[in-house]
C-alpha cells in the first residue's frame, strides 16, 4: 500500500514538470497544480518534485487567484474561474496519462488509473486548501478531469477507446436521471410507456457511441 501511494505522489509531482508546457508564462496562465507531497510525504526520494518547483507552482496559483478576485464580480465567481482553470490543466495531464496506457490490456490499467485519480484529488485539494477555498474536497472539484478517469475505470472492458468510454459514462448517468423521473410517475400505464421509451432511447445512444467508435 505504501509503495502504491508513493507512486501516486510521484505521478502528481509529474504535473509540475508539465506546468511550463501548459501554462506558457506565469503572467498568462498559472502553472499546474502542486503535488500532494506537502500533505503526504511517506517517501521523500520517490516524491521527486523539488521544493523550489513546488513553491513556484503555488505562487503561480496564488497570483492567478488574486487576479481572478480583482477581475470578478464576487469571490464566488473567482472561485468558479479558478476551478475551471484547475480542471483544464489537470484535464490535459490526465488525458496524456490515459493516452500512455492505451496499448495496455484493461487489467493492467486499473492500478495506474487509481493512482492518477489520487494524484488529481490530492493535488487539487492542496492548491484549494492553501488558497483558503472552502469545499476543496467536494466531489465536484475538477469534474472534467475526474470524469475521464472514472470512464476509464468503469468502462475499460466495455468500449474500445477513451471517447466511447466517456460516452458510456455520460449515457448511463443520464439514464439514471431519467429512470428516477420515470419511477416518480404514479400512473402505471404511463410509467410502463415511459420505461419502454427510455429503453429505446438508451439503445439508440449505445448504437451511436459504438458506431462512432468503429469509424475512428
């Protein structure tokens, strides 16, 4: 367990190395989120992000948040803007990590995907907590980046590529929402009809997803 988490910390730290690539310059866009090593440092050598790089990274996010506070109508708007930018940076990193696993069989991806998810959650929480943003561990934080990981974990063996796995995740989430609405119908004939229509809608969605996958 210690070894797995150490690997996860090293994965989060690697986001720092890509910060300059994604951000361009400090004044234009903040660097990538810091590693979680400030919160969990079981193996200092394995968690390879140098202290000076971590400090610069946190400084970049602090500067960006200060700018958003000045530009926005309210703190809530500034927080939403910060979340959006964090999600975009992490999303690029997550997509690159997922692409590197594409040739592996599903059974060999799961541990690495779990490590990626830990890195995203812990790294984002580190930034938001240090900036004093409340609710930094809410499930909605970095929803886009985490959606990509969840799709890979849940549908690795059900669909042939990342796009179709994300499509299946979203389709099933929408189906669950619609099921709850149908079950709330009190008229039984109407409920039966709505369930039939829901099944047809779901089958159509599956066909579209897999047809698109075959074209790619």
